[in-house]
């Protein structure tokens, strides 16, 4: 019997569902003070982690949606598994790898940096909206050749960086996991209010 090929889109959809559940579990009972507490002046609060994810994912989707539309119109069809390409694979691995203890993580592009002290309800509503948009983009991608459709980065100054949609989707999921883990570490840091 031949084993079925992995379906990356289905895997990303399941990962997205788990990320949303874990995000809600983490933030549900946080007070405003806990949500906006920073472990250090140069480190983000839980709220800033989630706002950053909403901003970055939303901007990425603004680049991806027109490419999905074009792929559907032009009939650029294919089936998984999809390769990310050499640079796309490097990018996904870089995002997926957690920062080493004591090392500064990579700096965020200026247009991905969140404001501080935003209300929890506003941040989480924006975050949930972007997760729903990402889920819809994944649903609309079934049947497309995600390794043959390319989009530019939404990062300020990074429009020269172009990956296929498979790499962008994989990087988006990795990015969500990365900052969800960062937000969880904030709640486990000495000095966290109420701990």
C-alpha cells in the first residue's frame, strides 16, 4: 500500500487551529497590567507579541491574496507536497528556530513593530481577525501550485525578498508559533505581575 503524500495546507490549517486555542488559553485571564507588562525596556509584553503578529500577518496577507487570485484566474494548479525553494527554506528554518537563551532575537522591520500599551480587547480582536483571514487564504489555496506562485515581502525595505506561497505560509505559521512561545515566556518571567 502506498502511503498518502503529506498535505501541507491541511497541516497548516490544523496548526493554525492549535495556535488560536493556545493563544486564547494564554491570554484569557490576563489583566491589563499583565498583558502590557514588559520583562525589560527592550523586550516586548504579551500584548506587543500578539499585536506584532496581527500587524505582520496582516501585511503578509496583503501581498499573498492578489497572488492567490491570480493563480485561480490563470489556473496555476498543483498538489502537495510543495518545495519552498532554497531561500524560502532558509527563511522558514530561520523563523522556526527559537532564539538561543541570552541572545537577542532578530530585529523586526519598522512597519512590523507594535505600539505599546494597547487595550487587550482591541489587540486580541485584531489578532483573531487576522487568524481568520489567514485561515481563509489557506482554504482558497487548496488546488493551487503554491510552489509556482511567488509574492514579495511586506517588510519595509524588503520588497526585493520574494518567496513562493508555500514558503510564506510555512513562515507565517512558524512566526505565529515563535511569538506565542515568546509571549508564554513573558508570563513565566520573574516579576510578572501576580506571579
